[in-house]
């Protein structure tokens, strides 16, 4: 199936899955309310986080029995993250302010069973291009964060879709409202789901679960304890009144610039080679991630045919878990800042990989200043600004920007560790949510050991030139 092929994805059933063991919350006279932080609120007008894994054909259970079992384990995972099974509520006040909160109603997440009779696992590996049909493997398509509070009835914050492919392989995709959490929260929930399913549906998983309970025997690092309480600076009002009059006034539905996606994997050896080259310039202690992103930045500048004097910038999302007191690894919500590097396309091309990587290194190093971060959050309360989808960023930047989010964490963003009980994932992919020209998402590589994958979205003509760029592609080893 080629890059432009859509294929057919047929929805077989939909259901609402409610969080397991949440009855004591539902029995309270007052519904628990979790107020959103500036980090959450500023993302209210962007698309959902959409990630999913391709799994091999299950050896025993298929069809409705498999989907029912996955729905059961999903509701248990939601029990640990029960606010994500609630609903987003907007309170528009007479003074022109609006507050947003998560109401822990237990109304549940959407769970979809689908079939893709024209798609096989091989379609994910035969081309660098991401097939258009991948967008249909995720629920909550084209939904912005604010839609969860503006729609009638209110939309779920989380939805999952299990799609059976023609060759028996299974794709499990999940969508999460970005105002409810970032990539770290997303993968924490996803990792928890796969672990629960593996431990409760396979004989080996059940034996290992008993061994862990009674003898403390661990076979792999466990997800951190969940912290559901949101973090605010001490001087912040809670909830935060935003002077926007109506929630819909801050929603921007401009169409994104046309783009396509490719998936590039760099082997551990290739990553090591790029890192060694970047550090050979003697410019600083360049990390493997900085080296790979610098390699991408230089190639994208060439692919976009930017003029030498054209300014270009690269923004990298920096997670704050473990950096700020009160935001531990298991924090549920958004906790991130941006580091930004800027240079001319000519300097990036002429001064080389090491110089470009050093720009990113300095941007990351200078991105976190706790005192400055606290001041910024306090200013946001009185003068809120909102992040919009990458399509709007490219319209304002003239198509010169790159943004990388979804940075992997060694703590629990274990993408290829999401074994639901019948084998590790064959591939990972993103949906169309919050994706447009200039977005590059980082995943761990399928072989582990320091390998790395990039899902790159840029304009179709530039992407074709990127795939044909010999210097860039020499470092790329595979597509899966």
C-alpha cells in the first residue's frame, strides 16, 4: 500500500469503559474536581496526543474475546488514572472570566473495536512514508482540547481503538486530550494498561505478578506511583480565572499546512556515530539526542531550500518531572517548558553538525530556570497566552520552524516494552492529532540499546527531498 493509499478501516463497535474500583469516588455527594494549571490551560486549543503500537498476531485469543479482555484491562488502568475518565468542565462567569477543571465523574473513556481488512503489518515497514490509513487507527480524530467542554454531550478525555489487520496483527491506538496530560502522562497510562493486561491474561504474567507481590521479584522497571494532584505556584489562584469571556473565543480551527509523515529509525551504531562526529568538533558534551536532532535540522533546512540568510529555529520540549519539587516522575498532567535554538540556514549548513548540535545543547541547558519558570507561570495568570497547532506556527514562521516533543524518558516511557502478553510491539506510530509541517516526534528505536526513531512531518515536496538526501539517509537504518 503506497503513501497515498487510505485503505478501509471499519468500526465494528463502540463502548464506554469506566474506571475499575472507582465506586467510592462516585458515591461522594460532591464530585471531585481537579483544577488545571497554566501548563494545562495553554494547550486547550491543540489536538489530542495520539500514539499507538503495532502488535504481532495473538496466538490464541482473537476478535471480540480479545477486545473484551483489552477493554477489561483498560478499565483497570483507568482506575489508577481516574481523573482521565472524567469530563472537562468550563465555568463562564459574569465578570468575563472562564475557569476550566477536570470533574472526576467516572463517565469513562471511549473504546473502539475496528477492522482494517486491506492493511497488514508489512505496510508499516515497506516504506519510509507513513500510510494515510494510520490516521484512521486512532479515535477522537480532529478533536481539539476545548471540544471536550464545548461539545454536547461532553466528549471523553481519553479514547482507545483496537484495530485488527488483515494478517491478524493488531494495532492499539490511544488518544488523550492534551490539556489533561503530556506525553509522559500518556505513556504512563499506556504502559500501565499493557502491564495490567499482560499480568492478568497470561499464565506467565500471573505467575510473575504473584512473585512480585510476595517476594518483591521484578522482571522490568515498574511505572512510578501515580500523583493526581496538580502543581501550582504558591501565589496562583486556584482555579485560574482566564479573562477570555467564552471558551470558544480562544479556539483556532485554521486548516494546517499540507504535510506528510515519514518514519526514520537510527540504529544504535548510527546514533553513536552521529554523536561522535558532533563531539569531535570539540564544541561541548553533546548528547545522542542533540546529535540526531542536529542531523535532522540541517537536512530539513536543505529539504526546504531555505536561503542562507533565512532564520530558522528549533524548539525542543523539556520535561520537568524530577526537576521541580512536587513534580515527581508519576505526576499526571502537563509539566514541560520549551528550549529554543535559532540560527540562519547558511550557518547551520556551513558550520556543521557539531556547531548545530551545540546550539541545541545550549538551548536545552538554558531552558530550565526554576525562578524564571515560577515568574512565567504567575504572569500567565494575569496575561494568558495559548499554544496552537503546528499548522498555525508554520503559517506565522514562514515554514522555517521545527518542534520536537514526545522526548523519551528512561523512567517509564518504554514504548517497545508495551507487551500486552503476546509479544513486544513491531512498530510505533502517531495519529494525525497535533501534527503538521515541522513536527518531529522522538521514540526509542525498536532494537533498544540506544537506537532512536523520528517521525517527521513536513510539506510533501520538502519531505520528498529529505528522503532523497544522501547525507541524511546514510544515517537511517530502517523504517519500523
